[in-house]
C-alpha cells in the first residue's frame, strides 16, 4: 500500500464525487459514543455524510472478514478498539516507526485539529469499563 499524499481538501472533493458518504466501523460500547465525532465531522465536511457504526471490535472484525470473503466490503474506515498489535495482519513495525517520529505524529495531530477542532472535555480515566456513561466512584 502506498503512503497517502493527497490533502484533506483533495480527499473531500473525491468523497463528494463518489457520492458523499463515508462509512466508519468504530469499535466501542454504545451506539452514541461517537456522536461528538460525527458532529465535528459534519461541521467540517458538510457535503459528506458520515455513517458511524459503533459496535464491539470483535463483531466488526467478523463482519469485515465476511464482507471481504464475499466481495461486499461496506466500511471505508475500520476504527478498531483492539490494540494494533492484536490484529493478525497489522504492520506493527511501521506503526512503531511512525510513533517514534514524534514530529510527524504532532503534524498529524495538528492537521486533524485544523479540520475537526480541539478535543474538549475531561480527560479519560484510561478505560471505558462496562458502563462508559456512568462515572466511577
């Protein structure tokens, strides 16, 4: 796979030309936990519909494997909650190399912030738990 070199503006134009829908399979616990992401995306890219399907990664993994086997892949982007090193086809060496270049990581963060805005809210405790909408005691 070649490195992506198109700008977000170019990708946005292409997405509109392809029909204006981006489907993301997002790993998570509750259907609405990505609502803020959808709202930020819609504000930044109003002519593209973000279809965010939130489900446990283990179900997305099976869903994607089945779709690949039948030639009916739906998701444009799989966003798994599974750590990258747990995925059998992950390119862990490239991920480690990318993360080692902190300047490149910061450029990506700044680019995403430019288009989607700063992250707001209290920091996460580092885990979602069984009931992510309830605060821990």
